[in-house]
C-alpha cells in the first residue's frame, strides 16, 4: 500500500473567462472546484492506476469538509487530522487565449497540538505492515519546522518504507539530508538546491552525480516537454518522450511521482520505473483535468517512451 502526504491541501477553483480584466467585474459561466494539493494529485493518479492508497495530512473548516467529501466520492481511503484553521483556497483564472492568472492563499498555521496529533497518526499508519511506499509532496504549512519532512523520512526509513520526496526550498534541502529513496526536482528546483545554473545535459549529469553524496538512490530531474534525466543506483539515464498535444501540464510532476511510486511498490526495475512515471506525466499533460489519466492514452504513450542508459 502507498501512503501519500498532503500537509497543505487546497480547494482549487478554476474560472474560465473570455478575457480577464483587472479593475473590472469579470463573469464566468464555467468553473470547477477540485480537491487540490500535490499529494492529492498523486493520490488520484495512483487510484486510477489501481494501486491501493491512503491519503493523509491536515484538513480544516468548510474548505476541508469539501475536500473530505470529494475524497469520499472518489472512494479514496484517507486519514486526515482535523485542524482549527481553514484549509486554503487557490484560484486560477483562465482566459480564451489560455492565459492563466493564479491567486494562492498561504494556508493555515498548524498548532503544536495538531502537529503532535499528526505525528501520532503517522506513527500508527506506518506501523501497519501494509505501507511499503510513502510520497511526500508540496509545501509545508505554517507552524511546522523546515526539517519536518526530514523527520518523516527518518521515521519511514526506520520502518523500511521507501520514501519519494517532491518539494522545494528549505523543506527540500532539509529532507534530502535524511537520504530519501527518490527525489524528483524539476530544473528550477534542482538549480535552487545546488545554487547553480544547469544549462546543458552535461551540467544535468554532473548535478545528478553531485546528489550521490546525499546517499539518495534515485534522483530524477524532470524537464517538462523534454522528458527527464535520472541517476538510479550507479546508472545514468535519459528519458525521451513523444511530442504530444498538450492540454494542461499542471500536475504532470505529481502524476510522474505517482507512476514511479506504483512501479516501486511493484518492485519494477529502474528503467520500468522511469518509463511508467514518464508515461503518467505525459498523459496528464494531454488532459485538461489535473491528475487525470486516460488508460488508452497510457498504453499508447508507454510504448513510445525511450529510456536510454548513458
Ligand atoms: P513538474 O510538474 O514537477 O515541474 P515537469 O513539468 O518536469 O514536472 O513534468 C514531469 C514529467 O511530465 C516530464 O518529465 C514529462 O514526462 C511530463 N511532461 C510535463 N510537461 C509535459 C509536456 N508539455 N509535454 C509532454 N510531457 C510533459
């Protein structure tokens, strides 16, 4: 079973408008609300792949209730800690030219009691023999220390649970100190982590090599429409993806994490893990809805992914 962590989930509302004007009333006939946050995107993709998954994190207020109901509708197993403050709202406004304006709330502050409650829930969950893989995605809400993910990776490792980390900034630079099983930065996240520019495949290979000092088994550098590069064990890989008609690449990194977590649970080899993860990323980009996989597209794209050992 795979446990997914979403500590700062969001109700994502997307408004479609003809044109978007500041300092004016903008009307929208078409809008969608979804249970968002990177870890919930991962959970959705995992469920579509047929993996058994449990989602955990914090939920509060009416926005939290909305997310809980959405998860129930999807029949997704979840165990969230209720909090006093409201789960955040994130708004996206998309016009007919495809231009997107976003408004993202910072989110709630977790109290010390809520943090302790979560840690005890997490201990209960990872004590269960069934949990083999843990995904940690997204930003940390206020009230939690920057090394919060690091301590979770350590807890999971003590139970031989393989952890995938997909975050940024200080939470990321702290988490890698605990040597998670897999990390998947994109270009800007890896540049920020190593405080240097990556401008060529040679630079990327060198950067992935540098990460070896942290004792991380799998470091994947995702490159959007350019596919990815990876160092798995001692081998370096280049993953080439087909060019496709892109509807929305939002959440492709989350879909990739889900695919790789699923492959890891099934004890697939590195190449297969990269192929499944990349397929999920590409198929997500081919769909409008974040974290949605069309399984027919999955089979077609899967056959077109090329994983080359360098
Ligand atoms: P993140 O969302 O974390 O920034 P990426 O944008 O690098 O991650 O996407 C992860 C993976 O999803 C890529 O390696 C690729 O396989 C797929 N992907 C992302 N964007 C596109 C795109 N525009 N076209 C095709 N595949 C994409």
